[in-house]
């Protein structure tokens, strides 16, 4: 079950993307963080403890929301927008490598 439930602004254009190998949809204008948390239970797993993480400051200061794209680029999920066809690798799912 997704961590966040969308209750407003549902009429924006759908944006398809891939999350840890799974096809998903977000809405145009969503940050990567919003897209991930409306499609899953966590942002990533901590590299130190293995515990689930969901972002912390939500404004790009804490460094907690880094994710990787399939091509190896690292992005802050809270301050970058989801793009059509984006392949996000969080390490939150078994077998996924952040």
C-alpha cells in the first residue's frame, strides 16, 4: 500500500515511469519523492541500518532522499520532477541497487 494517498489535483496529465523495475504512474508536476511515495511504502532503505526511509526535510537540505536513475545518475527525489519514462532505482525492493 502506498505511503501517500492523493486526495486532490487528480486531473493533471499522467506521467509513466519505472520504479525498481515496476511500471508506475505519477502526475505531471510531481517531484520524484511524491511519485515514489504515491506508488510505494518507502523512498529507499538506509545504507547503514537497512531500515525504510521516506525523506526527512523535503526541501533538499538533509541529503536523505538521494535516488539513482537506471543510467547511474543520482538525484534528490524531493527537488527534482518526475519525467516520462524515467527509471528510478531506490534499493527499497529486494534486488534493487541504490
